[in-house]
């Protein structure tokens, strides 16, 4: 799942920074690549489900929020992939504070998206 791959990528980045270890950073990069690729079918199947189950009707409430946050999550993963690929091309470049800030913001957005999915599936109760 793109969620797990991305979260592991962030965890590996934090370990790489903490330990100053390039191998963890490489593992983080490949998890990010896999997350970006896995985000494509996740978005596609979400959009197909919307068309199939709801006939393309305008979504409302939690369902609309989940769809929008899912699109934003995917866009953030792809933005970070693009940014990280550019950083990888420059020898000796490290992750910038701005990159790390966007990465942590993406964690928050993806977490909220997953929480809304739990509400929609009935796994979690909606909060008032």
C-alpha cells in the first residue's frame, strides 16, 4: 500500500539522519519510489469506485473529504519523489529542512486520509 511504503520511507529518512547513514537514505528513497508507483492504482481504483458505486454523482461529507485528501496525498508523494530525485542527482546533497517539513506534512495528510477511510468502512466511529 502506498501508505505503508511512504510511512516506512519517512521512518528510514529519520533513521538515516539520526545515524548519519547513507544506506538508510537509499532504502528510504526506494520506498518512496514504490509509494509513488503504488499511489497511481490507489487513486485510479478510488476514482473508478466513485464512478461505479455513485455514478459520478457529486460526493459530500466524509466521502468527498476522503477523495480530496487522497488526491492531495498522492500529489504530495509525487512531489516528494520528484524533489528527492533532484536531490539524488547532486553528489553529497542531504535532505533540506524544507523537504523534511513537507515530508512530515504529508505524513499528517496521509494519516487523516486513512482515518477518514476507517470511518467510511465503519472501522472507526465518526467524531462529533
